[in-house]
């Protein structure tokens, strides 16, 4: 019993640390997400329209250049191909048709109706996990049923134990029920509660470990995102009294002006 109480105390300390770490991570992630929302809103308002306008110009330039290349190619292309297929040539499509339409081919071999079927699994239902879980639950329910109580205190203790047994059964926690079933019948009434409480804390620790790992991965994804890198660069330049987004917008405007001149030249040459 002392060993179980020591493990419970250690787990409670570990869980308290985990919950504190989770709270810190959630607060940090919330702040990072707010930073992302802020810069994304400003980026979409100032930068994205300029990018879309510039891409439209690039698309128009590409289309005109493609048309010019086609005109040059068509001007020097022969009117009729001089290439002749070799004698006896059979296309791949024709070869495929001949093979698959061969009347001697009747498809994959069919299974004989006399072929023995796969034998059904005749293993004893005792090996089925659900069956084992139900049998164990019924055994414990008979052992700790409140109707078997000798006193009011015993009835309350049995009610508490049955509540934990029902919870373990609902969560398909075979290990908890099995650990309880292994206790001697003359064990104290506190022992089942301690065992189930220990098991509950162990499960809670596992769940919190998974949550911590998920939050750390989520934070890493945010920190390593392109928009967050942009946010960090913006904060760094702000210390030098520079505005990153305005500088990006100015560069896009200059590129747009250059590409519009190029587009106009192509249009004049195209006409």
C-alpha cells in the first residue's frame, strides 16, 4: 500500500508540472497566433493585391511571347511531314487490341466451385478481448457490489469502487480491471481505490504527454511558417525605423512599372 501511495504522489507531482507546462505553451501559442493574424491581415491588404496585379502582367507577357514563338515556328514549318512509317509497323494501340481480343484468352482462371473454402476462425471466444473484458468486469461487479456491504461505511466504499470500475470498463481499460482482480480477497477496502486511482493518474499522465507533444509541434509549425519569419524580420527592421511591408510594396510597384513597359513593347511588336 505504501508503494502505491508513493507512486500516486510522484504521479500527482508529474501531472501538476505537465499542466503548468501546457498552460504556458497554450498562452505562448495564443500570442503567436495573434501575431500571425495581425501580419496576415496587413499582408493581404497591402501586398497581395500588388502581387496579383503583377502576376496578371507576367501572364500577359508570357502569352504574347508564346504567340510570337508560334508565328516564327509556323513560318518555317513544312506543310506536310515527309516522315513515312516503316513497312509492317503496328501501333501500340493495335497490338494491345489484338492481344486482348484474342479468342483463345478467356480471362483469369476461375475458382472451382469445388475448391475448399477458407475455414472460419474457430478459436475459442475466450481469446476475444471484448469477451475477456466483460467477464472481468462482471467478476469485479459481483465482488464489489454495494448490496454485499455489511455496514453503511462499507456500502459507501463499494459505491466508490464500483464508480471507478464502471469508468475503467467504459474506457476499455483492461489493465486497471486486471490489476484490481489480482488483489487478494482479504485486502483492505482502501487497496482497490488506491489501485484504480493510480491507474487513472497513469492514464492522465499519458494523455498530458501526448498533449504536450502536440502543442510543441504546433508551436514549431507556427514559428517556422513563412508568415512568422516575415513577422520576425518586420520586427527587426522596425528597430531600425524601417517598414518591411512598405518596402516590399515599393519593390512590387517598381517591378510592375518595368513589366508594364515590357508588355507595351511586346504589344507594339505584335500589332
